[in-house]
């Protein structure tokens, strides 16, 4: 009889240790995800501020652009409530529009303040790439915990759900490729 009680205590102890271990792994992953999300948020806000500065500089350099309402989506983003995935996508579109404008108007390339902003934008984009890689790597670990036995039991008990990755695929790239394809007729 005593062996049965000791056996039950040992099994319960092992299960409790496993639950605590996996719970702690989930907590570490959630903290790392939160850290990554905060870093990405800060970098996206920096990118937004830099693009707002771009608009002011370009409009001061050529009042025609003020009438054309260049990069109007950047101004609208300031008042929108969007998540980081959507903000990232919209800022990438705005940056592409800005680079297209720079290609069309060679005079803009000679403005010193735009050169400085371009340098800052490049640095922010590089930092964003690193932050997204860290985020995606952390998400892989987190999603493995959710899907693999026995941690998935703890995950389902606490109702943890899979998280999405940052995808670097850009729809506009596919659109450009479609336009460049020669007609087969």
C-alpha cells in the first residue's frame, strides 16, 4: 500500500515539475515576443517620423508636391489604429512611393536633409530586418511549444494560441513582375 502512495506522489511530482517547466518556457517565450514586438514598434514609429520629415522637406523644396499631396498615406497613418503588421506594410508602400519620387525628380537627391533622412531610413530598415528576424525566431520557438507534446497540454490549458510571422514578401514586387512579363500573344 505504501508503495502505491509513494508511486502516486512521484507521478504527481513529475507531472507538476513538467507543468512548471513548460509553463516557464512559455513565459520566457512570451517575454521575448513582447520584447521583439516593442523593438519593432519603436522602429516602425521612427520610420513613420522619418517619412513625415521627408514630406515636409519635399514640400518645402517644391510647393508643387504640396498640391499633389505626396505620401498622403503617411499622414493618414498617424491617425489610424493599425497593428504593427499593417503599419509595416503601409510604411513599406510609402517608402517605395518616396523612392519612386526620388527617381523621378533628380533635384530631390541633391537636398542635404533628404540625404541625411535617407541614411537614417536605411539604418532603421536594417534594424527592422534584424528585429523581425529575432521576432520570427522567437515565434518559431513559441509555436513549437504550442504544437509539440507535452508542452501543448500546458499551452492549451492556458489557452495560448499560435502567433503569426512577419513575412517579407511584398505584393508590389509580384505586381511589378506581372507587368514586366511579355505578352504570350
